C-alpha cells in the first residue's frame, strides 16, 4: 500500500533559466553547506546537484508533517512518499523531487544521528535545559521545548529561521491547538532530487493528480493542469492513496531511471 503527499515548493526560483532551491527543505544528503551558504545564488546553484539518495525533510509544512506522522502511526505497514513540485516562479512547472520516507524522527534525534545536516536540514539543536517556550501540546499536556537555534553557521550567515524556528514545532501561536509536530523525515536511498534535470509536469501526471484529495477544500479537477497542478496551494497539499498512488509512483520511478 502506497500513500503520496504532494505540495508546491515556495522555495523554487528561476536563476538564468535554471531551477534554484533557495530553502533548506528538502535537503539532499549529498549536498554540502555551500549549496545554502555561498554568497551568490548562482554559486549556490553549482552545488545543488541532482541525484539519487537520502533526502531529509525537516522544518516547514507544519500541518503536512503532523498529518504524515499520524498516518504513519495508524498505518505502519504502508509506504509513504513526499513529492515536491515547482511553484509559478519556474515554468514550465517541474517535478523537483520525490522521497520515500524511511524514518520518522524528532529534531533531537536528527541532530544527533545526522551531524552532516546541522545548519542546513537541521537548524536547531537540543539542550538539556528547557527554553522559555511552553505550549499546550495538542490539547493534552504542556511541553517545554529543549531546543535552541544553531545561530551563525558559515560565512557569517545564520542557519534558517533564526527568529521563528519554534513555529516549525509549535504552530503559529503558542495557543494554537493543532501544533506542528516535533517530527521530521528521512528519505530512503531510492529518493530522487531531479532539480535541473528538466522533468516537466505532463498532462498524464496531472491526470493522476486529479485522483487525489486536497488537505483543505474540495479538489476541482477542471482546474488541475500543467500550469496549476494543485489549485489553491498555499498552506495546502494533495494526498493520493491506493491504486492512484501506486500508479503515480510507477511514473516517478520511471522518470528516475536515468538519474
């Protein structure tokens, strides 16, 4: 059984006709820090190599992370995937990456188990003493966060989200009931970052997307096309299940065969 979560990446930019990923989510494990911390975007782009291997999905997409975590806990025998599509900054629209979730982990575990990701995929570090943030976690209990921001990492540049990292775990407000979970995901070695491999979203791909369900609202199939693969994408994502998900996965694996 397969379940696929698909979303639009706000971090995609067009740099001289090439697809550029300005953020740290997702983060291919084979990239080094220059892919994020080099001064010029054109220089960073040189280190954003397409390839196949582990991909880390850390902060951001709070509600999607929470939903995936709940789904994994309810259906541990299922295979879960995340797919990122380019935003309207880059046209024709592209399939940027897909990852097979191999492991769900807390940010503490990710910091300790994947040191290479510190400052890129992981931008907070665990502490033994709780910081000042106390929230009501999912309406059940108070949580004091034992994390703090990494601060400056390279060339005087701070790790991502220096002022609002707690929102990745705590939601927009400290009283927000549906909190972003303290969870992140590690993709298997079969995960693929297409990047500048020019993998365009096709009509056939959109046809498969029409079988999905939006996280927020009803999906209007007539609005789904190569220029707008997910209608009303902000704060939203698409979920494919069962045969529809398996069919889309076969297409993705076929596209990845030449990577």
